[in-house]
């Protein structure tokens, strides 16, 4: 088995996409992952805990792909399928880890930067001689035997779609819809800086394969539960500005979360509202988790802060403009500490320009 990591070649011709910017097309290592999985009969597909649209869309699209190729598929997520993603085609394919240890021929890990992000239960139950990974996190720790990691890709779903297109793997409307949700959500509705011409070219092919854009947009953007709106009201009222309005932050204690009756998935997106303020360069969200730890979510607007490097200091990671970490300590202590360090880092980079 030849498993190259981060090895890119120009593959314009295989997608027959003209690319005047000379963009690299991701997908060269897809064939190696494909080859590695070909011999496996029972395959487990997994992604990170507290899954987002990319983790789930990629998992379900990959499950359908491998099922169509005759493999026996199991798809697990530590936290299962959040209610707000129940519209995803094939959502019932995704389950939680079983009570007992299960044996597979291979595990395909998607959109997950480090092993512990898969969750304790999942890691305790899954056994396989071969682990392979497809991911776009710059902080990926390359913890599997075979890795295809492309930090320039805006979504794991885009890497999968590029791979399918390159290898001529049939994309059903259900697969296309899952891949579309993966890309649309992880690019912040095609807004973040890694959104490229290639993103739109691939998405055009997905739409031709059967995505109903209007219908799926309604599911993603216009189907929020009322409790999430109440949570946003709370978060906005408690927003603090520091470092000359360059940092906006807000927090949610466990007591407040219980009082508002929110689910873990409801907090996603609050931070983007803070980031939308002109003067703000960095947005931070502090959430007290049931285990007492504090989850930090961080968004950066430009290169004055490398969010992934900042979060790696606390044992977390992610992307340069969006990252997170889980930190021990009280909500107040962690918030004060992180905000002070953020201001320091910002000060250094802003004065060195
Ligand atoms: Mn992702």
C-alpha cells in the first residue's frame, strides 16, 4: 500500500476543469485511500464528536459510496446525529458506538484532526487492523496508517467530491446533497477564504447530480428551533469587547444552558455573529461543558491571529481562521486567561506589521 501524505499533483485534466490560476486540485491520495479500503469487507466510518455539517455530510456520502461498492458499512459518531441534521439523506445510516467492542476490517476517519476528537466511547468500541483518514485540518496529527490531508481544502466534503469525480465514482442525488451540505456549511455559505474556483466547479457538478439548492438551504438556514433564538439573545446581551474592540467574546455557563433548555448543537454560529462586527478581528465563545471543562471556540478574521496555533497551546486545534479547544478551569478563570493571552498575541502581530 502506498500512502503518501500531503502529496499533491496537478490533476486538472482528470476533472477537465480549466484553471487559469493554476490551483492545485486535491484528490491524488484519494486513489490510495480507495485502494486501501478495497480489500476491507466490514468498514466503520467515523468523524469528530459534536459533529458539524462537514463531519456528517462527509460520513453519510462516504457510507453510500462504500455501500455502493459492496462493503458492509457501519457509521458511528460519539454524539450520534444532531436533530437539526435529521434532513440529511441517509441520516438513519449514522448511529452511536455500540455497547460492546466491535471488530472491523478498516476504519475510515473523516474531518477529524486528532484521535481524542473521535470520543472516548467510540475509541473504546472500535477495533480494526487498518485506520485511514481524509481531513482538511491544518492541525491534523496523522494518527492513522494512511492519511490524505489537504489543509487548503475548505471542507472534507470537497475532498471526497473531488475524489469521486476524479475516479469516476457515481454520485447519487443523496450523496451529492450530503456533500453539498458539507461544503456549504464548512465554507460559511461559500464565504470563507478557502472557498475557491474549484469549490464552485465541484459544487456545480454536485448540483447537476441532483442537489435541490432551495430546499436544502431552507433546511440549513431557515429551520432553527425557537430555543436557539433565545440562546442568541442571551449571548448577544452578554457580549464583551476588549483590546480596542478587536476582540468580541461571549459565554454560556452550564446553569444558563440548562435554564434555556438548549442542546449542544444549538451554540454553533453564535461566534459568527460576533465576527460580523467590522472592528472585531477575533471572536471567542466560552461554553461550560457538562464535564466542567470550558470549550473555547475561536474565529479570526485575518492573519493577525492564527486560531489553530492559539488553540493548540491549550491542547486544541483546527484551522487558521477557525479553531477550538477544551480547557480545564472555571468559566471565569478560563475566560480571563484566554482573553489576556489573545490581547497579547494580537498586540504583537499588529505592531509588527
Ligand atoms: Mn471540516
